C-alpha cells in the first residue's frame, strides 16, 4: 500500500486560544540581571534578610555556572540582561485582602482562560492560586482549607506567615546550585505557590495553580514548594498559558515536593505556554526543575504531565526515593508541533530498600518538531530489591519530525530489577483509513488515534483535567494531518 | 445502486484495473473471484476510497452520486462499508467508543441527530448476538490482541451496527476456520434484507456455500472477463481460472 506523506504533513494554522494580552498597568523592574535587581525584588516583597542573603548566595553561584548544552535542543543564546525580572499588575500597597479587591481586569483574564476565580463559579472541589507574571493575584477557598489545617497560599505570603516552614524546606530538594536555571530561579524567583498538608490529613480538595505570563520581555520565575507531612495526601494541578508574541520569553521555575513518611503527593501539569507560530517565531522557553523527595518510608510521589506548549521544553520531574518502600511515578505526554522542541523525561533515584518507580512517557511529534525523552534510573548500593519499569513510546505524524530517546540506567545493587520498553511508530495511513471508512472524519480520526496512544497517561490525570487534556491535544494538533 | 463504468486505476504508476464494468442492484449479492493479482482488492479499496489508488479513467456511481469525488468518511455516510481483509489495530481506542463515533459521524453526515448512549448500547447488545461476538471484546482497544477470527467477526459486527446500503467484503474468509466462517457468513446472511447489496471478494468457492451469490464474476487482468450464476463458482473451483482467462484473451 503506498502511503502519501505529503498528506500527513499538510498543516493548517493552529489555534492558540489563550494567546490574548491583558492591558493592565504594570509595576515593572527595568531589564537586567544584577545584585541591585535582586535586592529590589526582595524589597518589593518585604522579605526577611535571610531570604535576601539566600538569593544573593544563589546569584553568586549562578555567576560561576554556564548554560547546559547537553540537551537535544537548538536555540540562540538567551540574553539574560534583556529580560525584566519583575512585573506585577499595579495594586494597592498591601495587595488584595479578598477576591472583591482583585482588579476586575485580572478576574476577566482568568475567566477568559476558563479559570473563574469567583468561588461560587469555580469547579467544585478545586482551590486555585492564580499567578500573573511575577505575583500571585488570588487564592481561592482559603477558609475551607484552613479548617483542615491545610496551608495553600502564594509563596510571598508563606514567607511572611510561615517563615519557619519555608526556611526549613526551601532549597532542601533542589539546592540553589543544582543547575544553571535552578540557580537563576533561586536568585530572582518572584512568586509561586506554597502548600503544607499537616500530619494524617487528606487535603479536602484538589489544589491548583494557574500561571499566566502577560507582560512583554518578562521572564517568569516562580517557585513552588509542597510539603506533605506524615500520613497526608494531596493532589495538585498546575496550568500555564501566555499571550502570543513574536519574541521568546523565558520561564525558569523550580518545584520542590517533600513527602514525609506515608505521605502521598500527586502533581499534575497541563502545560500550554504559547508554542510560537508556524514559522517558529516566538514562544516560551520553558526551563524547569521539578523534583520530589520521598523522605520517609512508604511515601509516594507521582508526576503526571501533559506538555503541549512552549517553543522549548527542558524539564525532568524527578523522584528521590529515600524512604523504604517509597514509590515514584512519572507519566508524561509531550506533544510538539511545528518548530517546537522538547527534551523532557525524568530521574528516578533509588536510595532506600524496596523502592519502586514507574515511568510511562509518550512523545508525539508533528511537522518539523523534535521530541526527546531523556531519563535516568539510578539504583544506589543500598536500594535492596529496588524495581523500575520504564515504557517509552513515540508517535510521529509526518516524515520531517523526529523522536529521540536517551535512557540512562545505572544499577549498583544486584538485587534490583529494571525493565525498559521503547517503541517508535508513525501514525499509519492504514489506521486513518480504517477509521475514516467507518464514517469518522479525518481530524477526529487523528485525535482518536493520538488519544488512544496517550491513554495510559490520561487515565492518571484527575477526571476534569483528563477531559481538558483530550481537548487540548485536539487543538494543538488541529490540521496536523490533512 | 452501484454502477462502475470503464474503471481504470493504478497503484504507484502500475495500472491494475483496466476498464472494469460492474452493475449491482439493490438486494443483490455479487461475488468477485479471480486469480492473485487480478485486481480484486484494488477494486474493494477504490470503492471505499483508500489513498494511494489513482483512478485514471472511468466512473463509479452510487445511488446516482459520483462516488470517486467523496472522501472515505463521506462514502461511509452515503452507505458504503468495507470489511477489511486485514483489520487494523488501534491501540488505546475502545472498540465501542470508536463504533459510536462512527455511527454518529454517519448520522451527522445524513443530517440526523446523534444516538444517545442508552439507545446505542441497546443496538450494540443486539448486534453482538448476530456474530456471536464476545462482549469482552467490545471494550477492548480496536482489534488489539484479537485472534484472526475475532477480527473478522468484529468487522461483520461493525457492519451490522452501521447498517450500510452496500457492503464490500474483502476476502473476509481468509484465515478463518470452518466454524468462524459459518458464523461470519451467518451474520452476513442475516443482514440480507432485499435492499442491502453485497460485493463479496473471495479466492475460494467455500465462502459461497454459505453466502449464496446472485451473480459470480471472474476478475482477471483488471477486467471482468466472465459473469454467471452461482454455479460458475463451482465450475471455477473444479477447473481453475485458466480456461476463463484463456477464453477472454
């Protein structure tokens, strides 16, 4: 049967529904990266001296580091001096006390994105922290969470209200000197979310942070810290969008998760940063460090990510499996279209006895996009009986895209079991024709095949978001086959 | 219902069909037989609209409409169904979910409203009995891990749910044991209602013991070289194709 690849690669314009810009008065730092800017950010937030000192120490480390070049990514050097490191919507001195005081324009922005911040309109059972450029603008359902003893607030607020917790855990999973982008973040991070779940508490609702980059020439450097105390459980979701712009914008976030004994953290991401246009102009450079530490026995950390946005994605959500019997999971769908590039995967570091990890990675590339899976499974000598299962599948749409797999496995305990399965397939004309001959229109048929390919990952997402992820994939692939 | 006139079709520049004519009336069952490489599967695929087949001359009219201008999904909407020789596996896509999308795609094409879940499931239940399809296969990914016989039964099951006006069976008997063959044929026979037409492409007369055709055609060298009543199939079984092809040459 002859296949016609030109058919598969014919593309129409894709639609990025979140690409609008909100015209709002900005409080903005001048472009540039130096100690004065860092001091300015710290001062804007009335931070304690210890935090400023930590920022400056991180900056000193950062200046001795160089940008990593090992990833399968190609992009011009990023001029860190041309970026503004702080942008915030102008507001009253102390910030809004309640949602009623939040600028209506901001509320409107989130409404448009389908994230209404009015609690009565919200998805039942999901609390949201909304981060707009460099600051958190609103956190919903705080009262209800407080009844359960759960702390869910912006990072700045956590520094003010819960300094002992922040000081104890900040940088304890991703130290400032961990890598180039993590060091940059530690120096200039502006806001983000903080979560603390007390002992033996099941968080009564899904927690969610919604990140929005709005301002031009601005980087977003948020910091998220989630601490699940002994025996607690939490499910957390992160979503991201940005306006369509011709220039590239930098997003360098750090997420730290700490799961103590018997604690369970489920962290899901639906990342839809602006991916750039069909010619590869614009889009977010997404350089993110995410790591979870299973510090106690029987702790579990599960990462689920659906990555459809960004011009460049560089991201490896990882698990340090320290506690005995602790469990790490990584479920990922990374879709790249047009000129998008993704180098993403995970690290599972087995330290404790009988630690287990599962990796399921699904990469989809369309048009000229490049998609790389990079994973490390490291079994240390003390990890008696450790187990890992890795499944890594790539799906290609068209014949100009690429899928690359870089699995690293280091085993230093002979009792460990490590399994790795990988496959690469092309969306086949036979499958498409089969579905179409049954009466299913072409685009629906493509979406059906792609969603089928991603099923193992989507089933790990919280219900409401699995539906969203399905739709997002359909939009991101619109016209990818034609 | 189906009218094929002087059809010429090529695959990768090689002409396979060379002036094929075929006329199928409502309710008729036509068997297409012929040696390997004569163009039987090409004919089935051209009717259903698979990519990669270039029609260089001729026309295919289906219920008064020129079929060749339509996309495969539109042809399904018009009432054409192809039972595949090699049914395709689609990992992660639930069999029934796919079928519901297909049925609703067809209904939408016809300007009908979507079938609700309850009505659809009742329909599915009823049709599974027709081909003795295990219910456990319904919620498995399409054809994935199905045995050869299960795949073919699944094709007939889909046909039963989609209720086409014209069904083209492309070597549905290949790879079936005798019991599976009987079940599949039985399913087809139950769908014969005096209105629905069938084009049954097969290598062997055996299938035609179960699905009794109104007309048997011999396809050779890209053309129909002989047509006759069902007894022709028996004669072919005994004497092979050479005498027919020789006659035609």
